[in-house]
């Protein structure tokens, strides 16, 4: 049994938070349900959901008259939570939940809370690793890595994002790779409670949801709590999100990133985006995203023109960026690349300019900023 009165704004926010982890009730009744826990001591109500790989908890302030907990069908309860206005009375008794407010009185069936999975992070014997990072920087790291996550089921480990600490250098590697491109972001951490090397792989789909709860503020801190090499728990802005980790070893990304790229180009992002977008306009007519890139030999000022070409049955397109600073390029250099991959990179970066590093037409192309390295495999030059 439980009995509380909650304002509709508080209820709507809390339920909106947790319904992101509602799962398929046909697989498990608990996955399609919302756990409601009324706490009289703290005068608050906790709402929780899980789909088996992600758990979200959010709290609403309330006038709790009787403490208790219950489990209710998630979609149905959420619909009422979003539509009912004003102060809402919610009472559970004898396996029925009554929702009462101005103009509405509804009764829903409830379930025993024993079917809802126990919160594993409450296990005092589990090993914890706590890492404090900037909330805004972590959100940007997720954004940059999501473009390189694999969508293929053949290698499920690549559907995750790797978070790795090594060598006590004061930063984490945040890495994603789909076999055609790779993102590696260096994320500084403020504190960590373990000197041991550490690696975890978090499902990218869960990190996408977690990112939605994070603020862009770089000065705001959050703690990444890794539990027994099985879970990642984050509390951000009054919401607690817990994600399962993927089992297995991530690829040795250090071995596939070129270490020496003699040609280094500095280029403004807005100019580069416009040139690539123009080239892709024609390339898309052939249902392709392949474009040819040519860097001219530098002049005495170490600047050159970069051209982006695309061919289709309907014509030929060439867009250029002039006055580009290049180091180490004494003769014309030409390579093919997936233009959409390159455009995706540029759209995720919060910088004014990037570096493009190349060595041979058959080796990966690097796009770098102060904190992030993007690697894209080359294509056969098409024109």
C-alpha cells in the first residue's frame, strides 16, 4: 500500500525521465513496468524502469501520507502522468492503483515488486571504480564517438564505446570503431580512486540515452561509477542511470592508428564543410558518398588549394578551398574518401579548425583536434 499527493509537473518530469528505459513487457513483465516507491521520511517518490540492460531512476517531491511500493504497467501510467494536471492523488491498495485529480479518476492494476530486478549496485561486496570527469566534456566525448559505432550484429563488441584508463596520464580514452572509421577522444579526469589500469565497454545505445541527461557545462562534474566490471552507474541532474557493460575485449586500437603522418593540413571547419557538402550533392545522384580529394603542392607561403571532386552519370563537380596551410607536402597528393564520414566528423566538432593528416593514398586519413582523433579508411580514387 502507498498514498501520496504529487504535483503534475513533478510527476511528468520524473516519468518522462524513466520511460526512456521501458522495455518489452512480452519478454518480461517488469521490463514494461514502472516501479513506484513512496518515501515518507524524505517526502519523495522514486520512479524506476529497466529494460534488462539499462535502468533509470528519477525522484519527485511529494506529500507522502503512506510509505510503500508498487509496480504498474509503464505505458498506461505514463500516459496519465503526461496528461493529468494540477495536484494528483495516487493511492495503491489491494493490487489496484487509483489516480485522482480534477476531472479524472482512474484505477489501474498493479503487480508485486518482487519481479522487479534488484539494484545490483547496492551490493557492498562488489568492486567499485569511481572516476570524476567534466559533465560537458563527457557529453561531447559521447557525441563524437557515436558517429563511429558499428551497426552490424556480426561484431557486437563494436556496438559499444570503450572507456579506458591506462598509464596514469590523467585522462581516459573514449573510443569507438566500426571497421571503416574510428574516434578516439581524450577525456581528462579530475579524480580516480584506483591506480590500476581500467577498461570497460558500454553499449552505445545506452550512452546515447545517458547523454540526453547530461548538461553542456564543462565546469559541472559527474562521477562514472564502474561496478564489478559489469555496470556503469551515473547520477546526473537528479537522475540515476545504470547501464550493463558488454563482455569481451575491445580491439587494440593503438595498433591500427598511423603513428607518422608527414602531411599535415590546417583548415577552417566551415569552409571544409561547405566544400564537401557541395561535392556530395552530385555524388549522391549515384547513391554514393565517395569523393576524390586533391591537395596541390605548396607554394613559398606553405599554402595550397584543396579540391573535392565527385562524378556521376549526370555530370562532374569540383569544389575548392583556397589558402590552406600544409606542412610536409612537396608535390600533389590525391586520395579517395567517404565524404559523408568526413562531414559527420566536422558536424560533431566544437572547434573552428581541424588538422587533416595524410601519408599515403592507401593509408587511413586522420582528422584531429586538440582532444580528439578521427580516423577514416581511404577509398579508391574515383576522379
